[in-house]
């Protein structure tokens, strides 16, 4: 028996997937040890967002990542003290600033990318090649749908720089 193709079908599949995402994939993506220090999920996520989007105002980071401003302020302070990010004045607004990765921050991103590649290789090495291709195609299909959804709902190029 086949299931009707409705959003409920995708909802069930993603809900079932979340257990495995949290246990197996999330640690590969959002946990890191670097320079003799363990990094929190938020520290990794903020660094990755700055890598993907470029320099940002803290308010845009907070909104785009759904991180409370107080928590984000602490994360930014730790990353700045570690030399991974730096503050830049916002032209024309003395009260505002932007944060961006430093060369040390980009080295941290390189470490995260190598960790992700190694982690996914270890986790999925036994998956048959045809299944790997089908899984990648399914994720690409969802990504393309969501990109189009954003474009059609006013979240396209004009806000892409604000949302990681």
C-alpha cells in the first residue's frame, strides 16, 4: 500500500528522522573540540553562520538563528576573546556594529569542515552507493523546495544575507 503524497507523509518521515539526526548527525555538525577547548552548539552555529553569510549585526544573527540576545552576547564575547571573530563598526550608525570571522575563525571553520567530512564518511561508509545517491537527492529536493519557498515568500536575495 502506498501513502498519499501529502505534507503529513513528509511530516512523519522528518519526525522519525529527528531521533537519528539528534543522536548521529547533530554531534558531527554542532560539536567540536579545537585548540584544546570544547565548543558549545551555539558557538559552532554562530561561527558557521558568519562563514556562510559573512559579517552580520548581532541583531540579525539573533533573529536569523533564533538565539536570545543575552545568550548571543555571551557567545560573541567568548568567540571574540578566543580571537575567532572581531567587531567592526557599522558605517553611519555609531550605536551598531557587525561581527566577522578572523583568520583564526576561518581556520576554525576549516577544522569544522574536516570534522564534518570525516564524521559523515565514518557514519555512512557502509551505506550502499545507490542509497547514498538517493538520500542526497532527497535532501537536495527539500533544499531546492525551501529555497523556492523563500524566494516566493519574500525571503529570497534581499534577506539571504541576514539569514544563515
